[in-house]
C-alpha cells in the first residue's frame, strides 16, 4: 500500500470515504466521530451545504486565471477580513506555511524599505509550530524538524515564553525585525497565551520597533469562539497575521494580513503566487467566512466549547490517573494525559472517536464549530470510555 507516496506520514488505519457534519465514514461502513476536523480545518464540518454550493457554482464558471488579472473574490474577501480586524492589506496563499513565508518576507522588507538594513532577526518561541518550509522550521526552531536539512538559517532565534527577561532583551535588540507567536500554540501543546502575555509582546515590539506577527493559522477563523483568538483581548493587535485552515474550511487557502504600515515594503514584484487566491479558493473561502462570522455560529462554538470543557473537567475528576490538565481556548482543546497520548488516541479510535496528538503529551479536540449538542455528548461518552480503557490497561500492566 502507498508504495509510491513519499513516506513522510504515519497514516492511521481507518480509510475514510465520505463525511457529513462531525462524522466520517470508513470503507467498511463504520461511522467515526471526528474531533480532529482535518487538524482544525473543517470548521463547518464535512460537506457543509453552503460550501458545496459555492464550490459547485464556481466550478462551472471559472477555475483559474492567475494573479496577473483581477479576481473579484479576492477583493470581496479582503474587504471582509479588513472590516473584521486590524488589517488593511491581504495576500492570499494556498497554505498556512506560505502565509508565514509572506509574513516573514514582509517584516524584513518593511525594515529594509526604511533603510534599516540591520533588522533581520525573527524571534520565535519554544514549542511553536509555523509549518514546514525552511523559513517556517527556522522560525519555530524545533530541532526535530530542522535535523538533517543542512545549516540553520541565519537571522532566526527562539526564546521561552516563560523567560520574560530573555524575551524582553531579544525583542529590544536593534537587529530584531519581528516577533512571531501563536496566540494559542496548537501543535506545541494547546497553550493559550494570556492577554497579559500578548500585551507584553505588543508593548515590547512597539517600544523596540520590531513588528509583531500573530500566527493564527490554527487559532483563527472562529476556533476560539471569536473570529481571531487575539480578539479576546484589548489593545494587543499585531502588525501582521497569518491565517489558513478554517479560512477555506477544507479547501486549501491561506492569507497574510497586515496593517498598511507593515505592508509598506511590499510593492509589485516583491512576492507572488500562481494559485494563491484563485477563483475556486475564493468562492469557498467567501462562503466559509460568511458562515463562520454569523453571530449564531460563534455563539454556538462557545457553547459547545463550554459543554465539552465541563464534561472533560468531570472526566478529569473521575480519572485523575489519566487526565493531568485541560488546556487551550474555545474549541482548540488540549487534554494533557498521564499515559502516552499515542496509546490513548488508539484507544479512542477503537471507540470510533478521532482526536489529534500534540506536544507535551496532549491530545487535542478540534471539532467543527457547528458540532451538535448530541455529538458533543457522544464525544464525551467515547472520551470517557477511552479513559476507562486506559485505566484498565494501566492496571493490567502494574
Ligand atoms: C499555527 C500553525 N502555523 C502554520 C501551520 C502550517 O500550515 P500548513 O500546514 O497549511 O502549511 C500550521 C499547521 O498545522 C499551524 O498549526
């Protein structure tokens, strides 16, 4: 099986052939409750009627024309995004990593354009994840992802979120061009930064002249119950922000958003993409934006998050030998486990519940923002059953 595919993934056993709402169906006819959601991507569940309709209509009208020409869907979506946050300018990409690439180039180019040629360093944080391009793996500094790919790139360094003194010194360095941070670290362990932490980074950047980049690829587009996770807090807007995943809710599309000031170094010829923001992607992303930004959708996401978190808190009380801590924000839920998260995921899969792994031995629940009350109850029941199975396994091993 899969002999011709580059073996960079350890693929799990179920073979999915269709999906609807929060459920996937495998080739043997089994139904699986999906709390992975394409890793925080399928914000509206599988095959949402509005997205299917938008894609079908666009597929019969116009697929691709290149960014040499005006694409109405881009203008429309950029206006909506700019109305909804700090941003004045938007560049559309095909993925989160490419949005990161644009953000990092834009930040360096901002300083270069002002004649500040010294400012090149990008400060990232331990435990971060920004994608798999050379720039992205150097920005996050994760040794596992850098290993074997040659010299690390100059102009990147990392600090710990817990070391305020080191972070302040790094940001104040006159060679620092930008700071890149996930308002809720996803892959690294569902760590939600506080308003105080984001406020510190915002102030430190403003004082030093460095640009602040938020990577909201995973936390953005409604995942936390607000359109963007940083919008839970006042006065912490970034200069640049990356989004993807739920932006197309399953259709590959990302974006780099920026203030006019931060974008001031980007002029014709400085960046580009063949596919980024093509008419198909824009049709789906516009439809997804309209659905996600409905007040009922965001209120429902918050309600389901409260429901799941309350249920998981009860399970944590009942299974203190299995669950160590609940983390994250909104529907980016992290459960830090005592037994191995990989073993627990297998136990959950035996109960036809899909959860995602994360750093620091967590499993993440990243369900659709539209998950029904009944499905949330079912997810909790299956999670509890997996906890009981993990306990039984630990007793057997003792
Ligand atoms: C916070 C964050 N940034 C960037 C990326 C990279 O996005 P993509 O896989 O679409 O390139 C991810 C993907 O998981 C992510 O979680």
